[in-house]
C-alpha cells in the first residue's frame, strides 16, 4: 500500500478486504482482522503482524465507547509505551475526549506541537497503511506544587485525606488507622487542614499534656503513635514537601475541558522535578482520580468517555500499599467507569497490577518483554496467561516484538474481548519529544488557568485557630516560571506554603498551641463543635462543594 492510502474497512465496519494487486490475507489473519472491523467510531492503533509480515489491509482498532472500560499499556523500558500513549491521546483529543497524561521523564510535552516528518515516520506510515499528517493537540501543562514547568497543582490536607497521606508518609497499618482518627477529630471540630502545618498543630495539641483529655475522647489513639505521626510529618516537611499542600486547591473538573474547536484538552502533569519522590506523585495521581470520582455525575454507557486518565508508573501506586489503600483503588476503578472516565495503567508487566484491578482492564496493549533472568521468565509466562487463547505463540512473540510493536486485545462494541493481535503501531502525528523549555513556560503563562492557581494563599485554618495567629492572605511563592528547574534548593524554600518561614525556624508548634486560648477552650470541653463536620468518601478524601 502506498503512502497516503487508507483502509476502507475502517470506515465501513466490514471485514478487511485485500487491496488491488495485494495477496489475500491468510485465513487466521483474516479472522483476527474481522474482530476489529467495528461499525462505530474507533481509534486506529496499527496494522496486524502475522508470520513475520505487516499486513496494512488488516487494521487493529479500539471502539471509542469502550475506552471507559479501562486498560493496560505494559512493556519493558524502551519498547515504545510513551509513544503508544501519545498515539491514543491525540486521537482521543481529536474526537472530543479530554485526556490526562503524567509526564514522568519530560518527553510528553511534544503532544502540543506538530510532528516532524522524516524517513522513519514515512516508512512506518507506509508499512501500516497510515495517512500521516503532522498535528498537535490543545494542551495544558501542570506541575505538582508548582515545582517545574506548569500551572501549580495543590491539594489541601483535608481533601487529600488520611488514607492517601498515610501512603505518602509510609505509615504502617496501625499508624494509618490512628491518622484516620486524627482527621476525624479535626473534621468534627471544624479544624480545616489546609497545609501540613495545620495537621502538625492538631497532632501537637493532641500529644501535649493538656490535650490528653481530647486524645482519650477519640478512642484507640495512643500518645506514642500520635508522636510517631508528628515526627513523620516534621521529617516530611523537612524534605521540601510543603508546596504540594495548600490553596488554591486544584479543581479536577479542569481536566474535563474541551477546546473552543471541540477537541479534548490534553492535560499534561509535568513530573521531572519530583521524579525522585515516586510515592508522592503516584499518590497525588490517585487523589486526582478519587476527586473526579466524587464530583462527576453518573452517565452510564456514553457514546464516548468524558475523560481518559493515563496512570503512568502504576507499579509505584501499588508498591507497599495497605489493604485499605488497595481496596479503595479497586472500588474507585470499578465504579468510575459509570461516570464516563476510562483509566489506563501504564507499567512494565501485568503482574505489577493487583489481580482485582487487572480484572477490570478490558483493553490491553502489551509491548515487548525481556526474559534475561528467571524472574523475567516467570513474569513472561504470567503475562501470557492473562491473554485470551490465541493462534500465536505469545511467549515467542512477546520476546520478539520490536520498538513500536505490541500484542493487542480490546473490548468489541458488544463488550466481548477481540482476538489477540500482534500489531505494528502507527506513528503519532504530534512531536515525538519534548518542546523547548521557553515554549513550555510561555504556554503556561498564557493559559487562562495560570492566574487562578499560580500564587499560593494562606488563609485562616487549623494552625491559626489553635495558635491564635492572625489570618494571612500573603502569596506564598513566586510563579513557577521563575523557579529553578528540578525544584531543589532555593526553589523549594521559596515554594513553602503561605510564605511562612521554614518549619525549623518556627517556634515550637506545641508551645504555640498549648498557649493559645482556643486550646484551653478545647481542653475544657470535649464536645466543642467549632464548625460543620466534614464528610469523607470511601477513599478518605473530603467531599467538596464546587
């Protein structure tokens, strides 16, 4: 098939037919290709590989309505997973579906720019029967706490909740349960936890001699465990984690926006500045997903998803996770489908994802695996067992796939698994690499969201109430464009929430809390109700009123 030709079966939904002058497809290949001849709108993934040949007349596709049934993109490092995400994301955006991507290595920003034609791109397009034209997507760029290039994404401690915070603090099960009691106490008393200093103030109050009555009233929380949590929080702040918690809190409905021309906006969370904090960013991704789950209405089975969320480095989310955390992930993934959100986990092998979650991932793109060690061989065999029956020798195929090739199975329009198809994937139309830093910064500053989130504010919350400190509205930090790339050193210190001095320069929180008038009032009355109690979800995150 020559450059520029397209496959008629993709438009008609009929079984693929051979092009004029082309040899007929082998029977097995024809049967596989027929399983991907969908009648409705679909994303084009690539062309079938069979018996060492690429067959451009046999197109491998995924139905657009089925992308809220979740998926998995897996494969060894360097096999093309990032380009697969880019290929899927740009087609979703073109069909009016917003996309969220986490950019771990800093090479996804190119999705906003037109791709560059070249010999490799033209050769790939010819092989797979793709009519390749360059094109970028409407994109917004975000950065956790404003560290790096992007609009700052922050969460209040209250909204983040005890389950997710326990994962970040690496607390054990007993400590996680105790932190939940502390949050419950703060919720009951109306002590809003905006930043980490607020939570430290509440824990300091409960661990002081004068606060023992309150501690006892909570039940099941020992002074020793509360002290461990307080020390963990102090160490966490000392590592420069404060900028990620505070206000203005990010409204996750921003992720479901459409561009003026009707295309979906691709939201890219730039993570290179915090990639050495995997527990933090992976848990923050889960907070974004949990918050969407709380706020979005039920839509059932829609014609297309409201959002597709790519969860990169997914193994970090599940590593050392508590049972409560895993149960919450499983329930969120199972239920968020009915709200029109599709979740794709991106990792190296299916075994990185717990079985209860893996069972819900109906769309699979498995890139090459290597089998250099006994553990690799075990992972390969386990991966093969997760696929439906196939005429391929999948162990051999998975080890022999080249870059930009994958074994695919998706859900058909009827919701049934399609035949397993070894596939040579299409080339993305957008730039396969990062855009220049100055271009990225200019896009951030020109975004209509920049003014809403760029400057942190520090209003009255639990710390001010407990210490009697005056309310503060001073901006906390300079815009992210003026910070050093990488978020270390002076940049981190400047990003401390609320413009306050660093924790080690402050007076003892215990001394401030114990000496405050509100503390004495609380110590006198266990039943004091300062404000309306906050309600929480199954994930422990706070429900918000938008």
